[in-house]
């Protein structure tokens, strides 16, 4: 849904006009000064006589500095104070006490400003000050940035209505009775026929409602369970399978498990699934509205290998022969952080965080010598995750979680622990959210930033001289980890010294299990223990990448070409039958750009700038290199594909639109609309030949469970690379300095043997 046009997204009226000196004569002004502008055409700063306009100052380098520095960058995540102000403002706007009391705050996020506002901020308001981000020629610089705004997703429990609010934050417009500062409501609207994501408070209330429901208690007694404290109720969202799941009701269809009585502090309740019971919960009124004890399936026997805590693993003892491995950086890390702005080696970017996506990476750029900071991407994030199961039996056919849209990856993030989740010298970032009732909650140490040794970066040995050069690879990693019910997901962005970027997901956690009747076998899963099996399933992730290859904010100068490697046909051009080549195809429109991976042709895609060339005269670009991947095995008429039609292709390319953020639309929970999101947007068939490009890469793993995945699955890795392709004139990693140990080894070799002796030895060995 497009954000309304408001002062939050555009420059203010107070401004400084900066035309080129080429003008015949400067208009009358109170003060003028020539600005060198880093060797480019000089400019004259002209400040018109506006009473409220403070004078700007110009430093020795010709950089304009503001008299009242801005404290928060336009892309910084909302602070706790801003969240509180937004909540208080919306509450105060409720027309009746009933409406105010019924408000539940599902999401509060920064309303991201227009790209030109970001360019202004990075050019003149925040270090490292990059005036080159603004277009050449006359343009307007405001003396202050527009106020920050929040976007609120509010569910009213009294009326079952979902509404979206835009609140201006930077100025205090009023104070309520409680003393809370109030912002200004820019807009509000009720969104019909949708259900927002579920909240942890709702999940806890749902579990309590089910466990106190008398027919459920009786059903558990039939299965030998009288202690309801052992029962686990996982309130899965209802999905959409028929009109009964219409979003006019807020529904959950819980799945039941039962722990064993033990002294284990983390008893694995997923080892005993409870099947044969169907429960439908009205989440608005928090009551069971349908209950069926359909089939008495015995609980699986207690599995002695079910637990995973220290001392509770198989054999009752852990390994003791592993020696310590310490990561030491005696001179500190090589990165620097200013607020949410990160610099490392030649990379620069900003860190953000949202309840739905989790980690967001903004304004990715590479410092390339005399060319300065070269933009690569405007915004990178993981925007959806879908986990469909392949067992047609109840309840497993209902398992098709849209974990970002129905639950929120960011809201389920962890507080990370130094030395376990992240090692070395770590910089952490906290994440701030609203809870269900509008209070502010903070996840401390939510995002981890650290360096990692990554083996060899490059190496070559000259066999004639015996000399060699080798460099070790260092990478910068930004990550967060979340738990969604039984599974854990780690989301990582890696930045390399050779200009590569890598997106990686690490999957771990506990399998979602099923129970079998005695002697029963199902081909739709793997037997893990007597009466216990793990259904086959898939995990799909969607990365949204608003690319900006050599493009300043607001420029639309990118295009996408598909590369397929083809064998040359036998004939005059291939007399030895060995020839093959890479064939490029321009993806001209959105309908042409619905593509799938093809390992048989080594398929990849390059985002190129249509105006920027390298030393060979070819267009500069960045290439998306797929990793292992798959498509859904479910039939095209599967119910979950109504909401998840975007899973039918591995790559989608769209022209940038600020309201197109989530591939299945903003509200996948109980969504009855077929093909919402990407499949609908691309029917506009917008041109991609020279555009502001958004890549939507869908990548997945098919999980046929193994016994070795139990009781906790070892991490499985999946992801893709973004690789410079003609972006640089040579390897950007060639200037990485040798490590200290390499220099010492060379010196010792020369002292002991000398280069000549090394040559003689090598040549003798060749004879």
C-alpha cells in the first residue's frame, strides 16, 4: 500500500539554492561563496533572505555543514521514544474509549523517506558527507531534513478491524494527559478483508484457552495425559483453504504436542506429537469455536534420544577432547561504526531492522579509489519465508507457514551471546519494537557485526622462481537469528574484500513431527523413532534487492540481462567440437523477467548500469549467482500456492515502487485473494530496459529428514552471491596486504636460501 505524500518523505520549504557558476549573473542575495566541490565545477551558494533560514558554513574542503546537526539519519530504525510517541499519538486519535481500548499494535516501523531525501542526508547532513550523490547542476538543499515518520499497523480487538496509520514524529505537536509527547497523524485508513500477523501475546492466550477447554482436557485424558502443564499448543495461523477461513474472523488452527515428565530443563515436547485432534480458535475473542476428536492416535513412546541439553545427550555425557580455539584481535576490529553507519575496508552501508523482515541493509557502496563511493544497492532484506509440508494427512497438509508475513522474522529474533552465536570482537545493535498493547520492548544484542577469517583470498606460485604470493580472506558479517516455533533461522549478509556479497541462511532447530499408528508407515516422511516420524517439507526464502549499480539515489539507470552458457553447434565455427560460450539476453519487461534457475546452462543474471562503462568499454554490473535451489513440489493447484504464487519462479524483476515490499502482499494471513503481490504487480509489464531495478530472488531447500537431524538439526546452509561483473577494471582484492606470517616466511626463506638457490632447486626438480 503506497505511503501518502507527506512532509515525512519530501524536502521542506526552507532551502538553499545551489546553481552552477556557469550562470551569467547570480541573483541578488545576502551572501555568496564559491565552493570548490572536490575538483568538479565550482558552485555558488546563494542564500535568499528568509528570516527563518539559518546560515550554512563551509569547511576547508568545500563541504557545507549545518548549524544544527541532525541527530537521527532518515534511515535509522525508530527509537524507543519515537515508538512511544507514535503509539500515544494514535491512541489519542481514537474516537471513543472503546476504540482506544481495543487497539493492539501489531507493527510500528519507520516510514522510509524518498530516495532523494536519503541522498540529501548523506550528501550534506551526515558523515562521510558525499555531495557527489546529488545531481550536477542547480538543485535545492533544505536547511533541515523533513521530519521522520512512523507507519503503524493496528488491529482493533473490539471491532476486528485492521488499520494503517502514518504519524509525523520529529516535532512535538501536543502532550496528552499522561505527559506523553504527541506527534501528528498524517493519515489513517481501515484496510478491509485482511488479518494482520499474529502476536506472541495472542499465541500465549490461545494456548491457555485450548488447555482450559473441557473437551480438550477429556481428549488428552484418553491419551493418558492429565497434567496439562505438559501440553504444548502451537497456534499455527489458519491459512486459507476455503471460505471458512475468510478474514472476517481472526483464526488459528493449533497443533498439539506433549512433553514427558523429566528433570530436563528443556524437555523436547516435539518428540511426542498429539494427532487426531482438530481445534479452531477465534483469536479475536480467544475462544475455541470448533473442536473434534477425530481419531485416537497413541502418543509415541518416550524416545531416549529426544533431548539435546548439556548432559542429556546420547550416552549422558558430552565430548571432552576439544581444545580451546580463541579468536583474538589485539589491535581491535577493522570496521568502524557511527550510529547505524558501517565502514569496513572499502565497503559502506547502513543497518536497519523491522519487525517483519528483521535485518535490513541500506545504501551499500564501495570506495573505489579516484571514482569515490560507488553505489551497489539501495536496500537489501529477506522479505518472506514459506515452509510447505508434503504429507497430505491431517494436520500436516495445513502446515504452510508464511513466517515473515504471519509472524514476523524480526519480532522473533534472539538476543545473541558473545562467543556462541558470534565470535571475536563483536559490535551489537539492539532492536526496538512495540508489544501487543503498545509498550516498547527491546531485544538487546539483536544484530551482530563482526569479522571472520575466510581462508585463502588468492594465491599463485611461480614454479620457475619458487616464489609465491598468497593473501588471506577476511569478510565482514552482519546477522540475526530468529526462532519460529520449532525451527531456528540465521540470516547473514557477508561482505568480502574482492567486492562480493553473499546472502546466507542457516537452518537449524527441531523437526515438526508426526505420530503414527502401530505398524503404520508413510512414504511422506522419515521414521525417526517408534511411532514418530518427520514429514518431508521445503523451506523457501525471498530476498528483495533494490539494486543501484553505479546509480545515485533516484536514478533509474539499471537493467538485467540473463546469461546462459551454450555449446556451439558442430560446424565451421566448432571444428573440434569443444566450443561453448555465454549468451546474454536482455530482460526487457516484467513479464519477460519471471525466470527459473537452470544448472544445465550455468544460468545467472547481471544487473548493469546503462551509462557506466569499464576500461574495456563494457557496461559495469553485478551478477546474481544462484546457489542450490528448488521449486515447489506441490501441484500448481495446492491451496498454499494461492497465497504463495510467487514461489513458482526463482527470479522476478520489477521496476521499483515504494509500496511493493512483500512478494505475497502485506497481509498473507488468511488471504483469500489469488496471486496477491508479485504475480499481480508484474501484470503491469513495466519496462526494465533502463529502470530502478528490484530483484526478487526465491531460493529454497527440500528437506527429506534424516535420523541425523534428530533431536536438533545440524545447520544446513543455503544462499546466493552478488558478484562484481565488469564493475572493476581488475581484481579489487589485488591490493590486500600480505599477512604478517607471510612476510616473515618470505624474509626467512630469502635469508636462509636466497632466491637463486630456490630457482636452482625448482629447475632441478623439473629435469
